[in-house]
C-alpha cells in the first residue's frame, strides 16, 4: 500500500483521485451500444450478450422452471441467512415511511404533500465472479414497501447461459418474476428503451462497473431516472491506537476484493497504527481466495498519516467516501462532523460488511465523491413527492392580490388574469347578493 505522511493540502486533490477511467474512454462504446439497442432491440442485446458474456441466447427471460430449480439448489443455511437479512432490511425501510404533510398556509389555502410509488423500476444486479444477490434485497425490499407495480431485474448470465441459483432464489423471495439474462451496457439500454422482451422502466437502480455507471448516466438523457452514478466500491477508515489493526485490515480487504478498480484508504493520526495495519493486510491477503483481485486494488490504495483529528476530518469530507468506518478514541467527533459519506460504521465491532448484508441499512451508495451530492438508496428513492392544494373563495381573496402584483411584475399577464377573473367574479356575486 502507498504510505503518505503529512500531505500538504494543495496536494489533496491529486492524492484522493479515484483509480477510474475518464468518461471519454467509455462514452463512445456506451453510445454505440445504446444506439444499436434502441434501433434493433433484442437483436442488438443478443449480439452484445454474445460479445461480452460469451453466450448466444434465443430467450433472455428466466423461466419458472429455472426459478424452481434454483430454489432447490440453495442450502437451507443460506436461505435462513438471506431471510434474516431481508427481515432487518424490511424493518429499517418500513421505518422510513412518512405521513401526509398538511398545512393551511393562509385562511382558505390548504396545501399538502403525499408520496406515490414510481410505477416501473429496473434493478441491475452485477453477476460475474461475485454474484451480488444481496443487492436484490437492498433494492427489491424498498421497492415492494413503496408499492412499485412493476419490478424488472437484469443480471448477466454465465458462459452457459445460466444465472447463479442464489440470485434467482432471492429474486423470487422478493416477488420478482420478470428476470432477464442480460448484463452490462446492453442491460441498461434495454431497460431504457424497452425491447420486444424487456419492459421499459421509469427508473434504474443498482451498482456496476464503470461501463454500467456511464450507461446509467446516458439513460437520463432518454427520460429515465437513476438512483445515482454508483461505480466501483470504495472504503475509507479513520483509526487511531484504540483500533484493532487486524479488524481495520480485514475491512480494507473486504472492499479491495470487489475489483481491481476498488479503492481503500486508511487515515490515521498514529504512525504505529499505519505500520500495524500494513502488516495485517499482507498477512490476511495471503489467505484470500480473491487474492489477485484484492492485490490489484491494494495497489491503488493509500495509508495516510495526518497530525490531528481536525485535518483528518477535513480530508475525509473532501474525499466523500462511499463507506466510512470510524474506530478512534473520539468517535463522536467524526460522527458529528462528517458531512460527506454514503454510510457510516462506528466502532471496532461494526464491520462494513454488516451494512453490505444484514444490519438493515442499504448498501447501494454513492461513489466517486458523489456522496457530496447524493444519498444512498432509501425508501424515498422509489417514490415521488406530489403536492396538492385547494383554495376556497376566502383563500383566493387572501392571496389573490399578491399573485396579481407578482405576475404583473414578471410581465406574465395571463397569470394575473387567471386570478383577476376569479376575484372579479366573487366581487360581482357579492354585489348581487347585497
């Protein structure tokens, strides 16, 4: 790992740069695939599934028989673990429900806000060497609680044209029946435009590699919303001498094994802790099945020493980590002052993997510094807030003159007339009744 001691603030931007390709490296490919899927639908999807996944498929939709077989292939032990996680995720997201907001802003002017579900949502679930079935729980659970009517799931097939059984089991457990063997850019394009096989959706959720991230961003140009530009995973740990170096190293490696473009960072006010964590990383790395993948990620990672907690907090907020672990003698300082982070994990016994799987919080989080602007996925991600208003005769009398003055000041005569006609009518009715 790269060790940096007391970096100057003017060097922070370069120091905190993510190990990602520039958009220009990816956009041409994404645009080409989007254009072809839009024009040729399933034919283009089949072409790119063959090209990228190495399998020719005549039918992308997962059959009922495949789902039933998957159910029989998953161990009871794993099923029980998934059901426990699902229960905790449901509890946390159910608690996010909010009541209708009702306010009388002036006499006779009643305003209220209600939330309504997004009708059609698409879930992208990465497959490959690490089939992220846990992401189904994180996305389908709040979608169901919100009341989304149509949930479409896309996930890449293996080179035998199959989906990992645990992905199918988890999807079925969450009530999803529209499951398609499509991955990568072509999956995002299919959900964006719709094909003869894949329904078009209104919003796309789910993490992926840099190609998927750029594809999701391109989808927004075609009136499809996305959860966030979630890309390669990242973790920042702040630790001092009160932390357990073995625990810290295990957390860093838990993110490093996601992929070679993942990034993990340790920030510490203790040189002793930095040295101890570096040794632990080397020891634990040798035992990992995904050692080679983690090693490539570790090469992009950093151990940074700063003189005090104030500087540490400043650089953390500048980075805006997806996952932020706090293990210090003054956890409250970091918890109270963090402004940019996707999800925060506090104390020696709160590993980041708890949030990935079973504590109940959502693991679909902003990366690449987008924690400065975006929230992680939550119940509101699957809903729209709609406002309503009802104005009585008394109400339009109370606020009508102000509307007339403001509309005239903006030069919008028709806006003014819409109020003036009503006030005139009310005045005429008053005169008639006298």
